[in-house]
C-alpha cells in the first residue's frame, strides 16, 4: 500500500454503534436461564394498561414489538411470559456495559440505557481493521457480561446506527467508506434516525418513500419545506451526521439530558386529589434520582394524557436549580392545576426535569438555609428507603398515590436521550 493510501486509511473516521440485543429480556435470562428461547414480554402483566418495554426474539416472531400495548401483545402471543421486569437489574448491567466500552475506547457516548456510540478512529494498530475490532469487542461483551450485542460500523454515527439494525441479532455489519449513499438509498425513509411517522407522511406527500429519493431532492426545496431540519435530512440521506446532537463529536454530549417518571392509571381517573397524590409520588421518585446522581434541575415539565389519548406537555423554568421533592411537586402541581379541567379523565401523568447541572447555583441566605435543611431531611429519607424499602418514608401528599412502577415507565427517558 502506498504511503498516501496508508495515511488516508488511518485517518478514516471509524464509528461503532453498539446495540444490546433484547436487553431487558437478556438480563432477565441471566437471572432465570429457563426463560431462554421462550416468548418473553417485559413491561407488565398481559391484562394491564401500558406498553411492551422489551420482547424476546421468540415473541417477536409473533409480531410483538416494543411500545406495543400489552393487551395487543397478548392477542398476538397469548402463550408468552409477561413480566414486570426489574429496573435495578437493567441499570446495573447498563453500567457494566458502559465500563466495558470505556475500557475499549475513551470516546464513548451512551445513546440510551442499551446502546452506545464509540469512536475507534486511529485505533487500527491497536485492534486491527474495523471489522476485526468489532469482532473483538463482540466477543468481550459476551464473555464479560453474558449478553449479546449487534455492532454497526460506519464513517458516521448515522450510518453506524443503521448498520447495527441490519446486524441484528448478535451480528456485525460494516459499510465501507464511499458506499454510504448506495447502502442507504434503497431503505425506507423511516430508517433514518429522527424520522418519525409524521415526517414520513410529509415526505411521502412529496413522493419520497426511499432514502435514495430523499437524496435526490434539492436541498433548497427541503429547507423551504422543513427549515433547518430539511437541511439535516439532506445530509442524513447521504450518510452524514447532521442536525441536533449529531453535530457534536462522540462523547461530547454524554451528560444526562433529563430525568423523568410517569404513570399510566389502571382506569381513567378524574379525582383531583388522587391524581395529585400520584404526582407527589412522581416528584419523590424524580427527586431521589436527582440526588443519587448529584444533579440539580432548572426546568420541570408535566405530561398529561386524557382518556381520548390527547397528550399535552407544559414546562416551567424555576428561579433556581433544585433536587428537592417539595419544589418539584410545587412546580408540577401548579402546571397541573393550570391545565386540568374538573371532570377531565386522565389516563397518564408524568413529571420530567431537565436543564440539569451538577452545580446548585446561588440562593438567597434564608432560602439557602431552608434548602439545606430540606436536603438533609430528604437524604435521610433516602437512606431509610434504601434500608427499609421505598414505602417506609413518604411525603404526606404522596401517601395515597402509591403505585407499582412499570419498567416502560421507569425507563421512558431511554428513548429520549438521543433521537
């Protein structure tokens, strides 16, 4: 190989997308090997409201998919094993996976609890060609965690993510440099990360159903129709990282973006006291996780879905950052009372915090003293919950709002970290 060719090859950008296969189910199989090979649905009982958080490949053969209503999953696969799942187990193994990936490359970005990007640019002398490096990582993952993963390789995060989907289950797929557009061209536009159902319909209205057709559209036409997102679409159709967090380097934006919890009622409810009791419980759960991660939130957002499946989200920016249950509840309750009408039956309620920082910020002297007292009291409550269970200590307003958290509710933010 000529020197120029070698230099070009070594400078080539190499991005991996590592996607854990049926992650929740696979973790459950580690604890109960009898589940292997069986149709398993994680997310709740078959008769409950809520959606599928994960399905084994045996269940997927019957048409069961993530985000599908549990009752629909039961209709498609009534002999499946339906289980609530264990959030603590998934968080534990996600941390193990992250540490393994960081040992392989210092440039790691967790896109969600069960997927990550790695920048392997310039590591050929250490690991060999990209496919050989992926094979090595693939083997280490299985040996050290007992879990399977699929790895996509490309010159961009976008291409790597598409490739990992092609590699499933438990495989490796690479698109060579210069072949990005050709590989993407025959795929449906929905395969482009960030293109949801609404955007798919808008593109189909323009006569575009495949990525190749999107790549052929004039960028100015896309910009006029969709603004900056239109320009990002043009770049993505060519296999480029474009738009939103794709503009940053791998690992530059690996901080937690938001923390949230939500609850779907077993039956639609219009009882204000009962709804606010659940909201108080959600505030406690979010507040505890903020304290666990030493984070403070500046923005609080309420999510409401009514019996007609109309969903609204309303947010407020606080005067200071907080991790106190009481302040989160105060903000969430104000949003709820401003947007709920008496008699309106609620199906789902959620509370999300964002604008997160490890720094609390400056408080007035008296506010600061009160804040410290509350913080000490809540940290003591956290320790009691760790020792005696979550129900051992609670805000008075949350006493009537106790509920069993479902996995798809607990892990909701895994879908929202990156898109």
